[in-house]
C-alpha cells in the first residue's frame, strides 16, 4: 500500500511538472512570426515585401510601412526585426543540413551496443554484438513508447535475461550501463566548462556539475569499496531484508566492475565518443534552424539538457522541461536566438533520436528479442549454483504478473 502511494505521488509530480511546462511554453512561445511596432506593440507578421508589411492586429489585417516598425541593419539595408515563431522556424529549416544532422547520429546506437557487450562481459554474460544491437534498438524505441526516459531500459533488461542464467547480474548491468552514459554527459559538460571558463555564464552550472560529481564520488565509494560497506554493515543489513540474496548479488555484480578496469575504461571512452557524436549532430541541427552560438557552448548546454531529462520526476521525454532549459541556455544567455528556435531545437534533438529508435519496433514484432534454438541450447545448463536456485524457485504471483506484462509488451 505504501509503495502504491509513493508511485501515485511520483506520477502526480511528473505530470504536474508536465502541465506546468506546457503552460510555460504556451505563454513563452509564439507559433507565428511577430514584429514590434514603434509604440512597442507586438503584432503577427503575415508577409514582408521589404518597404511594406502586412500585419494582423486586434483580429484585423492592415499594411504598415517599414519606418513604423522596429528594424535592424542587415548588410547596410534596414529590414524589419522579426521574432520568428515555431512555424516560421520550421519553414525556414535548411533541409540538407537537417538530413546531415540525422545521418551523423547513425553510429550512436552501434556504439551503445558495443558498450553493452563490454559491460555484460564484466559479469560473464556473453551476448553477441548482433543480439546487443537488436536489444539496444528495442530499448531505445521503448524509451519513446513508454512514459519517462528509462522505460526502455526495463524492457531491455528483461530481454537480456532471456539470454542468460545470470539474470540479476544482467539486470544490474543494464542500469550500470545507464549510469556510465550519464557519467559521460557529466564528464563532457564539466570538461568543456573548465576549458572555456566564464564565471558569469557558467558559474551556476559549474556548481551543479560539482554537486553531481560529488554525489557520484560518494556513491562510488559505497558501491566499489567492500571495506567501507562491511564497516557500516550493509551486507548484514541486506541479508535481513526481503530478497536479501538478490540484493547481495547486485552488490557483488557492482563490485565486479572494479576487477575489470580495462573494460570499464573502454566503456567510458566509448560513451564519451558517442556523446561527442550526439553533440555534433545537435550542433548541425542548430545550424539548420539558423541558430547562433559556438560549438563549445553546445558541448555544455546539450549534455546538461539530457541530464535534466534523466531526472526521475521529469515528464515523459522531459517534454517542456528540456524546452525550458534550452530557452534559458540558447535564447536568454546572450546568444542571438529566438525563443521559438530554442524550442524547435529541443524538439529536433528528440526527432533525431526517434528516427534511429524506430527500427527497434521491428525487434519485438519479429520475435528477434528472443534467443534462437542454438542460443537456448547454449544457456540450457546454468553454471552458477545461485542461478540454479533462481531457476528452481517457484514464481510468485508478482513474478507471473511481471512475466505476463512483459509478454504483452514484447508481442508474445
């Protein structure tokens, strides 16, 4: 009952935040292009012939001259200063640059798959690169199809357990893989803040990054220091809790990472490389939208936007929250970008990910998320006594419900 109440509170928080974000966007963003009259009134721009402009004011159309509106000098010629709306930004997008931004993203899921293979190898879970690729695409798709940004991880973890008897270790690895990904974002943003230090612009962000790094460092001490955990009695406490054996196996699976420094180091380098590709893709898309700003700024602001979207109470796909962050980063921090451009950019970044996540829908539809006959035969006999116990343990009603739910999702 208590768990259900906590889940209800979390749901209310997430969708309440989503509603607040939507209201913020409605009040902040214009769908149509606008210009400002000399008296300060903003009106909708219908067409611009250079010397005269057709506007809509108070529900009526009328023509005004250029000297009646706020103008700017462009190449020695006065033109009306236009505040582009979402529709105008989308109409003006440079198509080939946008396609280039999407194509640049191609290696990202392939690198994610390689990292997953390495991370699972740490736990002696052998998953082929082909299967890892299929499950990565499926997980990325369900990140969009399910509420939140981590629903795909749950599905991917469930699918991976079908390929091994090391189920606890496999599930733990999927979430450690997500942690490695977040660590890559923090590393990239923090490094760029240090290299382009500007106290006025990055002071608050540096504090946030420092707090996150401090939290990760403390968490790492408890996760990887067996001596510290024994000193505070965590193993004894875990053994007394429900499913204590599983909790202890999670702990052992985490500590096992410490004994495979090369694979973990390669996974982190892999993460930084793929995150850099994501930033290049986003930067090219920003240029397609006509946005301003150095590449170094995008290496800071875009990762922080992804970190914000990973907060558990964020709305589905951090809708509204990421837009709010990008408005502050790209439109209200001295850059010459319109609010609508920042919002369009946040949406475009999601579209790029969605394009390369869509192939994942074929994985469960075609049954490709399940091991084939040869793979089933290879994992038929577990080599860990604990896995034998897992396999022999009768399924609880909760387990059966989870299995049924997962079966529905996987199309079985």
